[in-house]
C-alpha cells in the first residue's frame, strides 16, 4: 500500500491519504476513501457539532 493523493470535494485541494490512514480505514471496515481534506473534515465536524448542540 502506498500513499495516495486525493482531491477534496469541498475546496478542491489535493491531500495525501497516507498508508497509516489507509490501514486505519481498513481496520475500521470503512470501504470508501475520505472525500474531504483534513481541514474541511474538521470544519464539517465542527459544523455538525454546533448544530447538534443548539437542539
């Protein structure tokens, strides 16, 4: 397994999906590669957490 360069679906930035991350995804049973770069993933998670907190 080698590092993969992926493109973020939100901002279009290219990011590296490392061998370690790939192994983690496989271990957890995730079948799809990440769609967002780490910054956009963090922003999306914060947005979800803020929405859930307001309920």
